[in-house]
């Protein structure tokens, strides 16, 4: 039951605060997207994920520190963006 509550919390965080997020917040939300994808429930919040990925892609193009400052986040962003068809290069 606790896992279901945590999953519900993740979904609510993705849906909250609109589409404009700070780079550091994008990093945290990317981790949530990764978790939701691994659980196979990302389809329930796909519009929110798409909006987030547009913001992450903009950050990628501008080489913002929030993504490029952490090698783990950089790898995750690269993988998720590539899986969704964004043209990103290492």
C-alpha cells in the first residue's frame, strides 16, 4: 500500500506546478519519469512527461548546468530524450 501511495505522489508531482520548472527541478522530475517508465505506468501522465521533456530538451540545447553538472543525470536525460525521438548528441 505504501508503494501505491508513493506512486500516486510521483504522478501528482509531475502534474503540479504547470509546465515551467527550474533546471534543478527538471533533474528531479527526470528521475521520476525514469521511475514511472520502469514501472510501466508513464502512459498515465504522458502529456506531463512530454511537457517536461520539451523543457529538458531546451536545457540540453542551452547546455544548462542543471543537467550537464551531474554525469548520472546527463546519461539519464540523454537516454530518455533519445528514446522519445529527440535529436541529442553526447
